[in-house]
C-alpha cells in the first residue's frame, strides 16, 4: 500500500471542529475527475479522500449528503464497482438503524471508532478495504469482487498496529487473537507446525475471529 497522508490543513479544521471549512476543503480535493474517487492516483491521499469525506459526513449525521456523494460517483463511473459497493453499504447502514432510534443530529459528531483518536487516513483505508467487505459480503458476491483474506500493517514498534487491529476486531464484533514468533517457536521437530495448527484450531473455535500476527518480518 502506498504511503500517503491527508493534508495537515484538513486535520486542523477537523480538530477545531470547523466543519464548514473541512467539508469545503474536501470538496476541492475530491473534485470529480476522469480517474474516479476510489481509484489510485498520483497523489495517494486522493484515493481515499472521497471515502474520507463520506465517512466524516456520516459521523456528523449528514446521511443524505454522504449518500449523495457516493451515488454521484457510482452514476458517473458505472464500471467502478468499489463505488457502487460503497454506495449500497451506506444505504444498508442507514436502513439498519434500530427502529425508533433517532438519527444523530446534523453537525453532532458520533463515535464511529470509540477510543481511537485521529489516525483518519488509516481509518478511511480500513473502512474501504476491510470493514465494508466484511459487513456487506453479499454486495461483494453481487458485484463478483474477491473478498480480502489478509492485510499487512507495517511500521516501527509502538506506532499502534496492535491497537488498531484490536479496535478493528471490536468494531467488527470479532474475537481477537494476537500471535508473535515466540508463541510459535519450538525446539522439537515439527513443533512449530503443531503450534501453528493450535492457533488456527483456536481461531476456528472462536469464529468469527481476527488473527493478528505481530513482529513477523
């Protein structure tokens, strides 16, 4: 995955809760172009800038505007199946609100990732690449898009990889198992293979389960 960050100016707007400026800035960098909002671009952050805008609108309770942006992208680029899936996933999220539960007041931010402050680029990427597929598997079958079966987090020790993975498991409602090389090592012949089998057997017992392999190089 290409390394990228959203402009620092945008982070300042969101941090200061200057939502009008944040959305205005996002409008400029997510202008519709021939590549589409959900495809690779020379400037890496543009790939998920559109998704970030929609995510921010949803957090603020602007559901109709969020859906409108996703619909616009899907209609302008009918061959962009990721945009179509994203649009339908937003519809599902809105339709699945508990009966009688009022929608968040427009402009009032909700905690979509409890306990995870900032890291908006990472959350936007994870939302598109992992959460949408696993919370809307029927859409991926409908559009004949392969489901992800693994994801690589990289970075120096202490940067939050395990924390994000654990938070992702909680958000999906999955059990979380963290494994390090020391957990699998063995001095016995075929001992490592046996330990690996134990890990996957335990994951099957706790399914659905997110397996996080830490410190692997």
